[in-house]
């Protein structure tokens, strides 16, 4: 019987490298556009070629070094971090800053922002420090706080109810969060991705908050995680907390079967939840 949850644009469960041929084609209820977009990101935009340019031409790096203002807002990063922090109305209303705070190697809606080159920001400590500050600023806007800068662990902020309400009302923030996750992976903060995605999975699937964000968490946030093993763990967590189970389309049926089997066995390998055995067989 054909597995209707196999997705040709999702290599999470491939036994070979992420660059191999897709597992197969099928018609599913999964968002294929999202799956294709996220796989293209995880594979490093294989159809893109970075142009060689000198450091002074790297606009994203110059912005994070406080030497170049964003456009069209004409604001330097240090001023932004001081003046826009906690200004939630402005952060919600203005849409042109997010491409500067979290640049990507793909174009965004702000044509005045520069696309990222792989040589930018990651190598500069001042730029990386400001990037973390930008991340904390946006987390605060969403009602989240960064509790450990080393691990990326996040928790609810004190004002989470108010900020979650804004997230529910303004769904364009789902696109912003997807961009943030992608940019973190591009700029040397891959280890920040999984904790944020886990936070949103717990909120949407366990605590039953943020219903307007739930689909984006499963279609986009989850598959922004570059670490394949962590991505598998997150998919497993999502499956175990998703209802109804027969509507879960974010991993193949054969993997779901292994998840269920591992849950029922008291003698599963590892920490008692069967993760190691399931992943070794996928």
C-alpha cells in the first residue's frame, strides 16, 4: 500500500544524505509549497551562487557593524536596538526592518534590503552579539524570553498572554518567525533553532495556545531546523501530541508506526522513549 505521507520535498527520514534523490511522489494534504521551500533552504539554496564582493560592499555585515543604516527606515542597528525595543506597536506596524535584522540568501518583500552572502556576519563577534540582541528583541515582541544564550533555551515572558494575543491576530508574524529561524541557521546560530521550535510545538499541541500559528509551526518552523536528528526528535514530539493521529502528515506512515510501537514498549532503547531505535531504523 502506498504511503500517502511520503513527501518528495522532505529528506528528514532519508537513510542517505539530504542531497540524495527524493523518496517518492504522492498526493498528500501536506503543504507541498512549504515542504519544497524548506528543503531548498536546508540544502543551502543549491541553485544560488554567491557573488564575490569586498567587506565594505556586504551591506548586511555593515549594518550589523553599525556602519550602514537600514532602508527605507534609515536607522542604524544600535539605534534600532535601543529605540524600538518594547515598541510593540511600531514593530507590528512596520514591515521593512525584519529583512535587515534577519537576512537570508533569498529575496524578501523589502526590495531595499540586501540578500545575504555566506561570508557575512558569522565571522564577526560584534555582529553576532548584535544579532543575539535582535533575536531577544523579537522574542520579547512575541512574549518569549531567551533564558540561556549558550543553549538557546526559551520560555514564556511575563507578558506572554498579551503578546500571544497579538500573534493570534496578526498571522504575518508566522512569516517573520520562519525568516528568523532560517536566518539563525545561516548565521551560526543553528543551535537556537530547535529550542524555539520545541517551544512553539509545546504551546500549540500541548498547551493548546496559538491556534493561528499551529499550521505554520508544522509546515515551516519544524522543517527550518538544520540538525537532522533534532528535526526528527521534533517531528516525533509533534506526532505524539497531535490529534487526531490519522491527520498527521508530516512524516511517513511507516515512521508513525515505529513511533507508536516504541511508545508501547517498556524496554525501549535509550531514555525510555524509544527515540534511538526509531531513528536508527529510519
